[in-house]
């Protein structure tokens, strides 16, 4: 599919798609004449990049994670990375819960 349709399908701007391509986050797509032609794997990676960024993952982190094995995306490597991000988020939740508990104790000790 061409870049315009890819943009609509991923919710990313054409400029962002070209930027991710330039940075090596996705492979340079095949061309038909002057037009880039994106595959379903490219769409999946672009959606992953978009969602990961919304979770606070940096592009440099993603660049080290999005790798290829035998010409195909190494989804196992990406899954391992996402598992680590999940673990970090759970740790943050636990930390926030501890802080709330401490705050509640302070709050309960105050007698106006």
C-alpha cells in the first residue's frame, strides 16, 4: 500500500513514517516507480512504534529492539522488550501504591 493509505491505517503522519524509515526503525519499502509500497509488517511495526512512544519508550530504545532475522522482523525480541516495559510499569504502580499508603498514614495522623 502507498504511504497515504499507510498513514491512514496507522494514524501516523506521512512525515513521521518517512522519519521512522530514515532512522532505520522500519525498512525502506520497495518502490513502484516513485512510490513507496508498504507491506503489512511495516504497518504492524509502525503501530508498535506509535503505541510504544505513547508508553514513554524512546526511539533509540526501539531502534535497538526492532531487529531482523533471516529477513523477517524478530518479533520474539520485541516481545521480550515489551515484557520488560510491562515489568517497569508494574514496579511504578507498586511504588505509587506505597507512596499513597504513606500519604494516607500522614493524613490520618493529622487532627485539625
